[in-house]
């Protein structure tokens, strides 16, 4: 098989192979420096994010945390908290027990203020909260892999920082109390030295830089996040992370190597883009413009333009030729499809019109006898379902012959349409059929079946309401008899039997109405 040296894949493979080899050689020489720099930047971003995370936790605690801090600053020397506690559940249970005894059914901050608690309950409350937040700071330190997290409460006038929550536990030095936490550790931090720390406190804003520590605990970067709750500035959250010492020589070499890689890569990329553009992308761009032109105007003559622009034997040229052929084929297909669609649309419209005429009553516009017969066939197919429920309403117009004889058939037709309107309005959600000159049938299912008695009564009320209307002509004051029958699966094997019962009920109603008129 002949080697495809003109193929687009082969050309791209050669170009990118050369580019990859050159790039890998350069990256291999400078990777150790870049990794160190990347690690440093990641560490700096990390301690910022950890500080913001802890600030969000404390802020969510709101006034509860403020109460806890106020009590700490006043009473920390009076409280003995076990040094080696690993959970705060025990302290919580102790507080809950005191609350249940002293203030049953009440919650601090909801039903009772912290100041109303007994000194013993206040101390238990503080011990629980201190254990809770110390564990939270220690967990953040462990989860994020940093050496130190803490919460500071400044004493501005003295430039003293109180380590309220110290992520590095310290034991009390008093004799007999070595197993308890040392609280309230204080340090004088010279504002001329600890500029970032005090700037964060006095400004109440996150600092742009870091406080560099280089002492017995190691060389670290410290970041301080101000804690502000309900507009009140409370303290600083400190997060520290170790950073390896980077000497000036390594930094200088790093900049040189980065500059060398940058220049080389820019030159290589520029050359690569030039080759790809003039050899391939220009062809693709021209083809794209031609296809877009065809998409916008649907002018098949663009196929000739595409074929004129074809040059070479690569995949792009082959694709352009195929697109030109496809445009011509689409044009022919669309013409054929349009003609077929027009024929189908005309046929469908005629079929719909014929179907509508076949099942529509010409006088009233409701369904006719043929439509009723179709509905009967549907119901009889559905009778295999034992849960089937339906009813049939039979309605017959009274005195149609008298109206026709006295006022003419045109007025008789108006009486039929008037009755049809009342029927349709009374049975809005059920199909209405005119099956004879003055006979209407309604098939009730679902909700209308459930409300059948109500609907029949509403129909009779609508007829009776005409008596209150003045000035109606005889053909406008219509009278009708209605009969209702429901399907009984144990008795009815066909819809006709239900229809007969409805018809019989209608005639009984008509007979009763006649008796009332003659009495």
C-alpha cells in the first residue's frame, strides 16, 4: 500500500512530534524549579482559603460565638478543660443535664439569655463551645495539611495578642493542673515587626501580603483573616504553612530558564501556527465561508465556487468536493420533497374536511348519527374491561311538529339549535350527538359520569329558567324530556340495551311532563 504522505493526519503527526520533542526537552531541564514555584503559590492560596473557610464557620455561629468570646476573655483563668479531650459530646451532655435541671424545656438564645444561666451552667456552656471550636480548628489543620491554625483576640492599646483558640495545645504549668489546657496565652507583638498582622486587625480587611515567621517553630507564611460578626470586629483567624527556603541563585536561574522556554516556545508556536494556517486552516476557513453562504441563502450555485477553490490531494480538498456534491443532491432532494409535501398536505386537508363532514351534523354542528355509531363500537370494544363505567343520556325536543306546522320549518330548526345549545352547555365535557330530527344523545364518562345526576338536574333547571325570560318566541322557549341510563356489566352485553333504557326513561319523563300540563 502506498504511503499517504499527502494525508492531513501524517502532516500533523510530523509537526506535532517535532514540537513535542523540543517542548519536553525544555520542560525536563526546568521542571524541578517550576514545581517548587508552583508548590509555593498553591500553599499561599491554600492558607487564604482555609482562613476564609474558618471565618465562614465562626460567622455562621453569630451571637453565640460572641457570647462565647466574651465569657472566655473574662473567665478563662477560672476554667479547667481536660488537655487530652478528643470529643465535645461529653461536655455537651453535661451542659444539657444542667439545663434540664435548671431550665427544663428552654434553649439558650431562644427561650433564655446566656446571662440568666447559673455560673455553673455558664461554665459548662463555655467548656462545650471551647472544645467544639478547638476541635474544629484542629480538624481544619489536619484535613488541609497545615502546621498551625489559631484564633487571636487583640488588645489594641497594649499590642498584645491573646491566643483564644490555639491549634497547638499547651498544658497548664500550675502544680496539679498539668492535665488541663492552658488558656489565655498572651504575646506582645511589636507593631513595627508584625505589620501584616496588625494591619489586618486595624483595617478589618483581608491583607494583601503575608506575615513571615522564622523562629523556633520553623520558616512559615502566616495569613490573617479578620472575623466580623454582625458588624462587630472580634478577632483574627491565623493560618500558617511551611515554605522551603529558596535562595537567590535558584530564583535567578529560574527566571532565566522560564525566559528561555518562553522565547523558544513562542517562536516554535508562531512557526507551527504559520504552517498550519497557510497549509490547512486557510482552506478550511474558505470552505466554512462557502458552506455558511449556502446555509444562509440556500443557493446551490455555491457548489461550483467550492469546486473551483479545491486544490491539492489532502482530506480537506476531498471533503470540499464531497460537500459540493452533497449541496447539489440536497437541492434536488428538497425540490422533490417539497413537491411531495405539497401533495400530502393537500390530500390531508381534503381527508380532514371529508372526515369532519362525515361525522358532523350540518344543522347544529355537533356530532351526527355516524359519529355516534363509531362511539358505540368503541364502547363495545371497551366492555372487556370490568372497570368500564359510562352512561347514556337521551333528550327529545317537545312540540317540534307543532312549531313546524304553526311557524314553519325554519323556526323548527331554530328550536332544535336552541335545545342543542342548552344540551352542550349542560354537558360541556361530554360528546353530544344528534341522532334524529329532534333527538340528542350524550355519552357520559369519567367526571361527568360521576356527576350525572347533577348534570341532568342542571339541564332541567336550564329549561325551567326560560319561564323567567320575557319576550321569548314560542320556538325560543323550548321544552324537552331527558332520560338517563348507566351501563351495568352484569346485565348489558351491548350499548344498545343501555340506550333503550335511556330512551324508555326519556319517554317516561315526557309522559310525566304531559300529565303535569293537562292537570
